[in-house]
C-alpha cells in the first residue's frame, strides 16, 4: 500500500503517486483504480485522462483537482 500525493508530470501525460515516507513512487495510469482522500475519508475512484480537454480527472468526481491530491493505492 502506498499513501501519498499525486503530481502531474510537466508533459501532462504522466501521473505519479509519491509516498509520504519519501521513498516510494508509483506511476498511476489512466484506467487505474485508487482511493482519494476527501473530507477525512477515502473514496474509491478511477483515474481518467481526456485528450479532448488535455487533463487528468477522477471518474464521477471530474471537478476534484488531481494534482496535489492525497491518494492511496493498494497492492
């Protein structure tokens, strides 16, 4: 399990989850399921990428910003 913060790469085509411990990183691909922290709770979501609008978003939560969001991936 990795808990950390999501960051979008400079090319806008990569999304990385950097662990809170500073040691682990995981590339998150569009279509992958993860949990995002919202109001002290974890919500399961799918990460999506739209070529039309050129950005990452969460399925069913399109207005929630991806960059800087606390997230968790279970192995």
